[in-house]
C-alpha cells in the first residue's frame, strides 16, 4: 500500500475512534452556531414576509374596510373603559 502523505499508511477516513473532549466540544459549538444561524435567518425571512404582507394589507381596500368595521364595533367598549 502506498503512503498517503502526510498521514502515512494507517490514515483512513473515520479511523479515529476515540474523540477527545475538545473535539466533541468544538463539534457541539459548530452545531450550535449553524443551528443558531439558520434560526436567525428564518426569523429574518419571516419578519420580512410579515412586513411585506402588512404593507400590502395597508393598500387593500377590503382589509381597510374590515379594520374600520372592527374599530366601529369596539368604539363603545373602548369609550366605556376610558371612563373608568
């Protein structure tokens, strides 16, 4: 078998069976960093899609009519609470 420089004859992928605690800690930190980055990115995408939906809703006459109707329905309740 030819030497597999710089690792020698015995180097094979996955040949190390006992990982050190430092290796395991680094592995967990990398997993955490990747997981956190993905969650943050999805959070940003979700927030951006909500912003776009709200901007679209602000231009939608049916949505605005619904808001006005809800405000009208709760007008007296809000006024009663303000008197207390």
